[in-house]
């Protein structure tokens, strides 16, 4: 009986070691804390995203040049990264979620549905950026460290 209890206890301990409580490995919903590991993680995520990311250049330019056409149900968000660090901007709200890799000194952009709250977040040179905005027309910000 003692062997069975010891075996059951050891099995529970080993089973607990294999559980991934955070969902997807290496992914958090929003940036956490300021540590040197975050910059390295952001750089890895940036390098992975940049391989497959397809910017919406034509759509964003049309939106900006047409002065936010009221008939268009979407509008643009653009973020200028004025820091020496690459970043990944997460834009989420309603049924929308997108990660945008933005290189140091570059501008990142996307099209989003109008008249919704969006959470913008990312890590810029170990500094956490988080903001919530209600987007009705094109929105542009500049971030620096």
C-alpha cells in the first residue's frame, strides 16, 4: 500500500511538471514587467514576424489620402518607432487582433474597423507601452525610448 501511495505522489509531481499553465509557450497577452529578457524576447518575436508579415501599404495610403472616407468601414493606425530598438506592436479589440513588427526608426501600420476600442501594447527598449484608444478616424502616434 505504501508503494502505491509513493507511486501516486511521484506521478502527480511529474504530471504537474508537464502542464503548460500559460497557454501557448512564450506568448503572453500583454507585455509583462521590465527585464532584460523582454528585449531579447521582443527581438526574437520581431525576427519571426518580419519573415511573414505583409503590410497593408496600399490600403493605408488610400485611407490617408482620401481623408478617412466616411463610406469606408475601416481606418488606419500608424505607429512611428523613433527608438533604436525593434518592437512588436499588438493591436487588439473587438474581433480584431494583429501583431505588427516595427523596426527601429521605421513606421508600422494596419487597417482596423472604425468606431471600436483598441488596445495597443508592446515593449520598446525594455519599456512597456500600453494604451487604449477609441478609433473613429486614422490614428497616428510616435514612440521613443
